[in-house]
């Protein structure tokens, strides 16, 4: 059951360069009584889509995030994704984790995007076994993704070569 959905869009002029900050906030009441929220923001200065997760991460939440991220990627022509998972608890089954890279590839293809254009960094603090498994499956499918413990290191990796993959 969706409790709150708010999308803010701000455009402002900073010096001579126009920057846009687009944020999206979702708060979903889960059947377990816990909440999951995420924010998605385009960082115009670094040309990165920032996603921050809090609470229980379920398959339905993952699908929503992929869908929203596809929209931002198209709007901003940005394929560098920083996923801050430090406040999230992975609630995906092993099979859901295994199928996630393929499902993401199919969702992107259906909207005209190719998964190999994306470079994704994941910053985690817990549930490392699941995240490591996800990273391995993703890399085995030829996608650009890497796990980190430090958000600065994740950004540095994303921005290497200062271009999208």
C-alpha cells in the first residue's frame, strides 16, 4: 500500500551552468508492518544518479526503483548509478537475487535502454553475503557493478575515466 509519493523538480542557475536537481521519494508500507523508503536524485555536478535505500528491500521495491531509475537515466542521459544500501536490509530470496541482473536487463530493454550502458556502484554495511552474491551474478552476466563499504570509493570508481561505460 503506497502511503506517500512526492516528486520534486527544481531547476536553478549556478554561475553560467544550469543544474537540475530532481528528487523522488517513496514510502511504502509493507505487509510486515515495516517501511521501505528510497530517494532518487540526479547529481548534475557529478553526473550521477544517487539512490538511497532505508528499511527492508523487497522485490516489489526493487522493481519500482529500476523503473524510476530508467526514467532518470533517459531524462538526464546518465548511466552512472550510486546505490547507498547502508540503511537497507536485503529481503530478497537467493533466487530473486540470482534473477535480478536478467530481470533488470529485460526491464531496461523494454524501455529502449541497454543494461551494458549502466555502471552501478553499491555501498553496503550489512547482509554482505547477499550483496557479494549479487555482485558475482551481475558480473557473470557481463554488467558493470561493484560493491563498496565507502561511499567516496564508490563515487571514485563510478567517475573513473569520467564517462559512462
